[in-house]
C-alpha cells in the first residue's frame, strides 16, 4: 500500500525517507510509482514545496543516482553577486579568450572557460559579474547521464571569481 506525501519547505528526500522509516531516499525516489516525479525532477537534490511523492509500502532496491559534476545546494540563495568587473578582470578575460583551449583540471572551471571562449568578444562587453554569469549560463550545459543541467547563476559567478583568481 502506498501513501502520498506533499513536499514542504525545507524538506529533503533523505529527511522524508528517515522520517517515514525508509533506509534511503532512493527507496522513495526510484519507486516505480514516482516515475512522473523523477521526470519532473531529474536531480534528486532539487525538490520543491508542493511536489507530490508516492511513499511506497515496500521499499524496492534502487540503483545509485548519478552525481552531476556540479554540486548545488538548493538551500543556498542563488542571489546576484552584484560585483562590477574591474579592468584587471577584463584583462584576465581577454587572456583566457586568447589562450589555448580549455585546460583547467577542475571540470566546473573548464566548463566556464569553454563558455567564455564560446562567447568570445561579447564576454568583455559585460560590466558586472552577474551580467557575465547570465551570458555564460546560456552557453553552459552539463550532461550527467540522461540529464542536462544548467548551473545556477550563483554557482557560475563563484566559478568565474575562482577562474579569474587563477589566471595570472
């Protein structure tokens, strides 16, 4: 016998599973009755108030979830960083644009660098980190198995800051 559960603010799949006596969040997420939910929310870390889950009567075995290369904590406010790009930042961006292809060892930074190169001169027309992050987001897609993920602006902005800090 299955019950339904409506997600409330602050809920996580792990918390819902623990509260309802399941061994793992995967017992809920991968239950066949939650196929529609999985289609709507392909990232099990991103659930929202009002989402409806089926709590199965019997816990099935579940395959482990694919972990995307970007980590995102939905409880962190992805608010704008409101940072102006300095002349030094624009010089670093120019250096990235003229350098050899993506060479970073860190996948998120490599993806940001690749998106900057796709933007080309338009990257230097940005006057703020937020504006540049929005432009980059349009060029970024991260594939994790069957998922296509576009990172949030806060994550891109923080990655940009790290990338600019590493360019000498």
